[in-house]
């Protein structure tokens, strides 16, 4: 935060204007007071270093480093130094400035629905003071501005945008998300602009009637500058006056901001036709009226098409209810969701939407989580379970304790990330923007050339040559070309969000469609990540219950997932724990403890090998002299097992982890634990291969035999086992070097380094997980691996649609432009096909992406 004063050399402060801005008379210098947040400046030594560094700047008059608050106050003369230089000196001392008065504001500018509109808004904001960055998003009608709140205000930004001719309908802070968006689809065709357009069309129709059908009634009503004026001409002029108002208004703002866009080009075309008619007697009233009417229709069609794309995002915003029923002092009160506090208890009845993120504290119900996770089957919720804003309570009564504010819940973060996704431009979008900067000047120059040379080259009249030039001016705007990529990206990303897939940028959508290899983490991705006991093999005369009793006693103090699985199985079997003393963890091998006074061990086979046991000769437990069924299957020597050669390898070959339980004198039994493969994993891998993925790889830290078993079961092409986290990263780097695109699929937390190293990082089960939402490029909101083929298919289709839109809009524009000098393109064709037609077509083509759905049964 900064404060500004104007002080004379003598130190007396000059006055300030009514709006708070400083004023200074002649001979005065302006003193600025800056307050910077430097949280790392937390000791007197730190403060001394910062102060010494900043004092090196000329013009610094006073420095006050406040260690207790981490704030640095600097008084300086802006004629000799500036805020950025002070920030640089703080950072040169080794400290980070986290707040220097910067603030981000989102403004809803619904009328900004094309590239030329965005250009005017950017130019207007560029003239405002204190603007650090401004990003226009015509596909959602929003402007994101970062500004110095000490140099300007939000009201100043709104004024700047409105000076460009656009209304700001809503302003939001950086951490806020719009709760709604003006939806004009219902009123668009009866709006003021539309009514003027229909009136203009009516006068054009009457003009055509007099001009071509009842020529005898088309009497002359006067002259203008020596040129005759007939009834049809007057009707056409009225059509221009009504239909052309908004066009000329837009052209004025374009000229004011020095933007050579469609509004300015159409204004020049209309005024050029009128000038040729009135001053040179070329009678181009019909062309001027046609331009005014048809371009107004084109603008309405563009607005309608853009609203269709925007509505897909608005539907996400509308998922959360506006009000919540809160329990306060034992009574139910209905309040706006913005007033619900973290810790409040909200009541949700059957059929109602859950208004806030929270945890169930009372009640049981099935909740439809499809709006957030894309899961088609409702999920049972009971005490302690998480629920998300925007999901639907299907059956029972629930009381939920709120865990996140409305602006910070899962749905709000999803909506904001979808909005922000537009800022990550695809490579094609960057190419389009570069190309469009050359396209318009070239076509305008071509229009001038055609107008001047057509009479000599093609032998046409000057009036016809002027019409050719006007037609080319209509084709000079690259609106359809520019909008072709962002509207496709928005459609694809919002469609994915509705199906439980969060894509955090158009660049990630594009990259996912170009992936050649998909690498999977094993635990929690291809498998459920929940270990369960699959086999208990009692040995040396012990029973299964005795083995579980000892195993439970040894593992109940362990925090390892294997220990948790064993304790859970023993609990399910009703087996009590032995008395435990002197528990000890043996790093990398297992655990030791005294059970009922006898030392016991549980761990890997290597632990018992170290204890001196002959693992190749262990007696199996028999039942009445007959070897038990489990032992019989893995023992070829009747009642003697070779653990090293047979039992352990065979269990591991089935994807199981083996734990041996015993004392210092005997091995009591074996417990096998496995992580169950996700039922959809095999189908997902197969579907990816069908869609064109060249190679699938599993990366895991598990042992070779277990990894191989899982790999064979799910059908991946290759696997790499016993990898440490840095080795996973190295494996991804190797794949990136070998292939053009590599996607890494993991849990978003443990696999963060590998996710970051891949071309695209995809996190599993990200709903409610802040880390996964923040770190991954793409997040599958539910633990549903079948969404991965859907994501790949959607990304492929999006890339295809973007290519279609770009090349189709280019081809149509180029074809029409080249045909104009040969008289093959009437001006109305240029307006409807070259401008409105292509814009509507590329938007409609982009909206096809919403039809891509996960396969039936995928959730």
C-alpha cells in the first residue's frame, strides 16, 4: 500500500483535490510514501540490511522498517526515484516484496464480445494511471486488471472502460467469482439495438420496393449538392440513420482509441458510400443502407453465438444456490450464502443443493456429486464425510458444518480456474494473434488498390470500384479468425468441467490432445490405494487367529498402510490384540515388539533371513493331518514350504506384498496384503490405446514382482519398478526426450515432481484437495480413471475443431477477398458470409465439443 502527499521544499504539504489525488504548485516537488509488505524481514539484522540497501537510492528521505509487522515504509521524492526501484533494492538485499499496493480486479463487460471490442478496451485502460497489466477475455466478457491502488481506483478503471463505449456490469476482487452473469439471450432480439435493426430493415425493404418493383412511384423529392434524391434514397438514408447509429458510435470509439477494427472499417464503408452518393452522384444509398442493416444483424448474431459459449460457463456459476439455511441458536435462518461463516451449521433437505463445502455432522444421505466430480452414481454420505457446494442432496436430511467460505469453496475455485484458463494461450492462438496484426492492414491496402485500379484494369465504373473497395473493407476485419481458437478453448474447458475434469488452460488442453505416451503412478491411480489382507498362511502348527493376533499386536502402533490393513482385518475377524511392550520399528525391514512378554517380529522375508531362519524349509499348518487348502496350493512337498523359492514369489507374482510374522525361534505365519486394481483401469488403458496413444507406462516404487503383476493385469505396455521419487522424474524426462508429448497421471501430491516434469500433469481425485487443484495442469475431480480416455478424446477433438475454425475462416475470407475485384461478391455476401456467417459458424463448431461425453458407464 502506498500513500501520496505533495509537500513543498519547506516541508509543508500542499492541498489535495477533492478526489484524493495530490496537487502541486510550481516549484514544488512531490513526496511519496510507500508501504511495502516484506514478511521475511523478521529480525533487526534483516531490517538493517533492507534499510541499507534502499538508502542507496537517490531521493529516499526516510525509511521505517517494522520488524513486528513485516512492513517497510519509505518516504521518497518521485522526481528522483520510483516505487519499482525501491522494490528492486529490497529484493537485492535478499527479501521478497509480497505487496506493493498492487490489486487485481475482475470486471464484467458483457458487450465486449469480439476481438475489436477487446482492442478498444485495452487501449482505454492503457491510458489510465497505475495499470500494471490488463487482460481482456471476450469469450467470457470479462476484463482482469492488475493496478496500483494508490495511483488509481476501481471507479477509475470502470470510467476508462466506459469511455471506450462499453458498460461495466459487475466488479469482483481477485479472490471473488461472479455469482451470476447477465444473460441477454432472452432479451437480445428485443433489445434497443435489435429494435433499431428491425426498423432499419423495414426501411431497406420499402426502399427496395420503390427502387426495383414500383419504379414509377419512386419520384424525385429533392436534390443534394446537385445530385437528385428519390423516395427510395430517402428510405435508404433513414435505414442508415436507424441501423447505423451503434456502428458509427463504435467507429467513433475505435477512432478515438486508434484501433483499426471492424467498427471503424464499417463506419468508413458506410460514410464512404454516403459521401460518394451525396458529393459525387454515385447513388450508393442502397449499399450504405445494406451495410448498416446487415452488419447490425451480423452483430446480433455474433452476440447470440458468443452468449451461447458464455452460458456454458454461467451454468457452472449457477450450480451453487444463492441462499442457505443456517442453524443459529437452535433456530433455522435463511441467509445469503455470502453471509455464511466457516464453522456455521447448514441444513440441507432432500432435493436441495448443498450451498457450501463442509463435513457432515448429522444425518445420512446419498449425494449426487456429478456437478463437481462427474460421478453418475450418488455417493453415500454420513458423519465426517466431505460434501461440496453445488452437489445435490438426493434422499435424507443432512446437517453440514461449513469448512470453506463461499469465495473459497471447491466450486468457486473451479469456476475461477476455468475463467483464468483463457490466459494460458495455445500456440495456435498466439499464431492467430500475430497473423491478425498483419491481416487487417494488408486487406485495407488491397481495398485501396482495387478501388483505384479497377476502372483501368477491369473497365468498371468508378461507382462499382468504390463498391469493391467497401466490400473489401468489410472483409478486412479478422474477427471470426481471431475468435476461432478462444471460443473453442472455452467450450472444451467448460464442457470438461461439467464432466468432472478441470483443465487449467488452453495450452494444457492443446498439449493433452498431442500426447503420445501416458505414464501412470500405480498406488492410488491404477489401484485404489487402499491395502487389504488377501491371504493368511499359518505355519508351524499355529492357527490363522493366532497369526492375526500376533500381527495385530505388532502392527497396531505402526503408521504404515500395510500395518493399518492388518489391524483392520484382525478387527473384522474379531481377533483381539496381545499385550504389547517395547515396540520398535526396524527401518526398511519391519517391526519388533514383546507380545505377552515374548519377543515377536513382523516384516519382509529379509528380516527373518537376518535372524538366521532357513526360509527354504518351513512346516505348514495342517488340519487333522491334511494340509490346509491355501498351503496345498503353494506347497509341492505336502507340509513343507520353501518360502524363498515358492511361497513368497508366487504371492508377489499375484501383486501382493508379503509380511512374515514370528518369534526368535519360529515363523508363525505369512500375511499377504494387496492394493486392489481399480475396476475401470484395464478398460481405460485399452480405450486410450484405441484412441491413438502410442504407449502406456506404469511407474511405481513397489517391488518388481508386484509391479509386473499389476502391469499385466491392467495391460500397460511397459512398467518400471522400485523407483524413488527422483527416479520417477528421470523416467518421465527420458520419455519426454523420446516422445513429443507425455502425460503423467498421479495423485497430485506424492507425484508432484513427476507431474511437473511431464508435458501434461493429470491429478486423480482432486475434489476438495487444494494441493492437487493448485499443482496439476489437469485434475480428474473424482477417483474415476475412465475419465482419462474422455479427456484425451475431448482434447483431440478440440485441437481438430480449432484447426477447422482457423483454416475455414482464413479460406473463406481469402476466397471472398480475391473474388471481389471480379464482381463475384455482393456487399451483402461479404457482411453475412465473411463476417457474421463465419463468426457464427466457428462458434457453432466450437460448441460441438459439449457433445463429447464419457462413455456410458464411465461415470
